[in-house]
């Protein structure tokens, strides 16, 4: 058996492949549920319908989707340039610490500038953390996959140190948690009696801005050219180093922003676990969304649903939390598989022909 | 040989791919001992037809007869058993293995025995294909590598030998040797199907030519009774533009110059450049000849600025040093360039034509607005390129890789030329381009030289260089010879220099005066 390149890749199929991946995930999911002894239809309803059957549920969905969409949009810039920043989790953490740190520093403040300041610090924090692998790649040619990933663990350890040490709430009975942010350091709620906060609006603004930047700005053009044809990028005289810097800083900045939004939105303080792996899940979100900001928005919502569905399945069906991970993994697996099949067809070769292939 | 029965007959062969008919009712017959040319532009269906004969692909309808009897099914193995051998355009050799090992890998196990070495030596002597079975492939020249492929076929004693564009990588001397071998084979009754678009070669070598256009056989002729021009016109179905050289005003001082430039190759197996000196004047076309892999890629990178020189003063345009500038800054100084590779270097395959027009034209054509791409202006520019350079495409909203090679090359040339470069450097301008587009491109190079631009053409195609250049230099192992006025040299001289043979005496090429 071998894979043979298809002559013409159908544009429509490229966009259909995520849909196909979702359908396959549903079907396989139902199969798994029935093996677990759960009625598959009931399980799918519990997983994917119940969580969003109320306004509160939809609001929760948007709260979960906020960091995923933001990070995925940023990662799209990197991935489009063929730069493999997989350390968004670390950039999110440092962003949360930088933004949240400002909130803790002014824990008595009621200034209206505190919140914008925290967001800006969050962005800068993420940029600094993403700037390290960018610098190392440009200066020493290191592999950004390794450096960005390892920096994630460093970031998590810094978080752990701060929260167990200097930033621990003095009145917190020795729990590893920071003080609560002041009112002025919390993102305002935009829908009463839900947790839906201003971060969602920020996300919705980022989507079209990123789309325009990617499609019609010279920066986006350079990033796309470098990713699709690095030689053509040289031909045009684009500076490869600048493109590396820019794409790392955009994605780091957005991850840092997502981190600050998390701590100053739904969480309200700095705790040992800020993110349940948003930075990693966003990689799936970015690819599922075809590295396109609007695609990222849709796939971010879908991925958020798997988190909510997983929680719901735990409560309603007594299923383990790992179900969430299984669903996310299946989604990525089927997406990659259908992407391969969009570009290649499977050819089964008989034993005889296998020996001597002329071409 | 007219009374001989054909060895291979194709009757009404049809083959379609989704969206195109590659072969439409093709009839062809080849007689023993005949050297039969298959001629046509890119996309005319030559390769498909050959693949059908060799069994790599199956035809939809039609019959194949071998020695008068019909063959129901054909695969490469069956083809080889029947006595059909094929030398592909791209070699399938392992660099780290010896000649003998490579040959052993490509033949039936019964032949790959202890007599193989002797066989190789016998065959190579018999047909004038000197080949040492113990040599490693990576130490061989391209011409020698091709001999391995030919010997590999001959060892199986073929009745029909198919050769796909065999001379595109050879020096004139190597071509002569190959032709001698082919004539000898023909005299012994081996039929040869010879695919090429080099018309002069076909006239020199082939007995019969079948001409294909858009999947159909449109004509057959006796090449020796035709001229390259008449055959090109049969091939294209239209009249060919004849390039014409005008007298030009050549500037006194060189306008574009490179002085004693050394450069170490960055690629693996690249060629270092040694003491390259180029002095090119306005209104002059300088041709740089050479066999692939002798430093042309590196030279192109250094001239375009994709790799900057070690010292700013080594490269200059109009007395201004540009050695340290990248391609973007050099474009500002009036440099334009067209790389060898169209898809992925000169153009982004998956991007639309207007985006590709923006790629190199955004500065000089002012296609930007506050950092954003001005889509309307970029489209207009792409449309201008298409209409001025006869690019066949439905509109500017198609991707670059949907254009044929010739059309995309015309688009890329149009994009550079419409920016009115003072210096235009082109690498293999008509490589893999159909004859019509090639003539068009050559004419446009002459036109901009007429307007007073410096044109530097790096090419392997000597016919082309002799047609358009005013002076020719030769690059061999990273060294560039002194340019000579084209009227004072011959193709043979240049061929010798290309293969690294330096005639004795100071006057390398000028002795022909």
C-alpha cells in the first residue's frame, strides 16, 4: 500500500475536511460510549447538546472559547509561517503572571486604568516569553519546537514558585493562592447572572483584525509567502528574521492576553493551575480552523464544547474526565487523516509489482 | 527500410485525465532501425503516450500491437520482456553505489549474475559508451550517469529504446557521442523513439518525426527535409516570432559589475565561486553558459542579493556599491531578476496571480497603501502583465500553479520587465517552456536591451545563448571565463570550456578570428 499524490487538490475538500473530522469523531465517540455501556445517543446529547441548552450554558461556552480562540489565532500566524511555536501554554502562564502581578501590586487600587494596564502587561509578558525561542532560533538556529515547549515547563515552575512563596495571600491560611484582584482588576461581566466577561468581546474584535492583518497587510502576506514558499520569500527580499520575530510576538502576545483574561475574568486571582492546557488544545483549534481567524473562532467554540461536555458527562454519566481528552485527540487524529486523504489517494499495490517499480 | 514491418503500432489510443484529454486517437508506427522523433510542446501529450507504451499508464481505449500482434495488457515488466527499454529524463540512480550495483538493481534477476561486469564492459565498448563498472555514481558526470541508464537498457537487448529528452543535461560533445551510439543501435535494427523539443537535434538525428499538439497527432514529416522553423510552426500550429537583433548603443563604462567575488557555497554539494568578475554594459546581453551544477545557482544568489557579498564594493550598479544589499534594496537600485525555478521561487504556487504580481512589484509599482496590500492596484498590475505578455489565463484570480510552465514564465517575465529594470538577470529563461513562449521571452529580453538595460542570461541552452547574447562567458567549477563577442566564437569552443577543457595559450576563445 502506498500514498499517491492527487493531481489537483480540491479547494472545497480542504474546507470540508474539518467537518468530516467532526462527523467521524461523533461516530467513533458513539462507538466508544456504547462499549462503555452507555446509550450512545444519550451520551452524545449529554456531551454536545445539554451543555448549551441554556443561556448560562452558552455563556460558559464563550468563556471557555475565549482563551482557545485568542491563542489559536496567534498560533495561526506562526504555523502559517512554518514556525512551530508549541509553547503557548507557557506564554499564557507568563502573560497571566505579568498581568496578574500588576493587579496584585495595586491590590488597593480602584483606578480605571488598572484593567487596561493588566491586559497590556499580559500581552508584553507573553511576548517576552515567546521572544526567547524567537531569539534563540535566529541567533543560534535552535529548534523552536524544543525551546518553546521546554519554556512552558519553566513558566509553570515560576508560577508554582510565586504562588507558594512571595505572591501567596498573607491572609490565605497558607493555601497556595494569591490575593483576590481588586474590583478594578476584574474584567466586567457583560451578561448578567453569567460569567460571560469582556474578554469575549476582545476576542470577537481580534478575529476580524487578525483576518485583515493576515489577508491584506504586508505582514500577513510575508508570513504566508514564507510558509508556502521560503525561496519566493527570499526572492521578494522579505527578511526571514523579521518574520520569525513578528509571528512569535503576535502569537506570544495573544497567548499572554488570554492568560491575563483568564486570571482577571473567570478566576479572579492567581492559582496554581491557571489553564487546563488551553495552550496545547489551541494547537488543535488552530489546525481545525484551517489557520484562519474565522475558522479558529468556530473550532474554538467546538473545542470549548468538548470541555463542557466532558464535565457534563462526568456528572451525568459517571464517565472519567479523560473522555474530554479522548474527544480532542480523536478530533485531531481524524482531521490529520482527512487532510492526508484530501491530498493523497491510497493505492494498493500487489505483491508482484512491489519489487520493481520503475517510477 | 520502408518495406519492413513495424515493430510497434499504436492504433487510436485515447487517454483522458479528469478535465483533460491527454491523448486523442493517436496513431503511431515505428519500424525496426528507425529513429522516430516524437515532437510537441509541453502538455501536447508526449509523456502520456510514452507512459502508455512503457506500461506505466493504461490507455482508455485503443490498441497496441507489438510485431503485428495485439498486446492486451502492458506493464513495465511486460514491456521489458518484449524488448522495450526506456531512459527517463530524471535518472533513478543511487549515488552511494557503484555503476555495476546500480545496473544490477534495475534489471531482471537472471541477468544480474557474475557475468554482469563483463557484460557492462562489452556493451559499453560495443556502443561507444565508456563506463567503468567499479566507479561510484557520485563521482560521475551527468553524461556518464546517463550512460548507466542507457547501458542498463541495452543489457536487456531491447528492440525499442525510448529516450525522454536525453540531451537536456549534456554538453555538445556529449550529445555528439550519444548520437553516435544511437545511430549505431539504429544500424543494428533497434528502433528508437526519441522525445525532444530541440528541433536541430531532431533534424540531425531522426528519420521520421511525429508531431503532436493538444493530445493529437497533427503531422508527420521527414526532419531532414524540414527546417527548425517549419517544424516549430507545425508543433505550435501558428507562425513563430523570429527574434531579431538590433544594433544597440552600448554604454562605455560597465553599468553592472562584479569584481573578484569569492563565495563559499552554503548548500551541501554546492559549488564555491572563485574570482568572479562580470562587467556588463548598458544595451548589452551577456550570456553565461555552463553545465548545471557548476556554480550557476550560487552565482544567481549572489547577483540577486539573496546572499549578500562579503564586501559591499564587490557588486555595483551604476558605480554604486550594492554588495551588502538584499534583493529588496537591490530592486530599488533598478535590479530585476528571474530565478530558474518558477514554482516556489519566482512565484508562490498556491497564491493567486495578483498576489504573485504583488510579490516583487509592490515597491516599484506602488501596490501598497499604508502597509496594506492595495488589491485593486495589484489586480490592475496583474491584468496589465497578462495583456501585455500574452499570458493565457481566465483571470488574475487563479493560482500560479494552475498556469502552464510557459504561461507562468511569461507572467514572471512580464512582472519583472514592466517594472522597467536597469539590470535584468535571468536564470534558464526558457527552461521547460514551449517554443512559442520561449521565442516571446527571448524577444522581450532583446527589447529591454534595446531600451538600454543590462541583461545577464545564465543558461545551459547554447542555441538560445548564441541567438540572443552579444557576449558569452562560460562558468565551470565556479570560475567564469572572460566574455567573448559572440561572432568570434563557436558552439564547439564553448562546449569545450563548459566541460572544463581549457585550450592552451592566453587567447582562449578569440583564436577563431
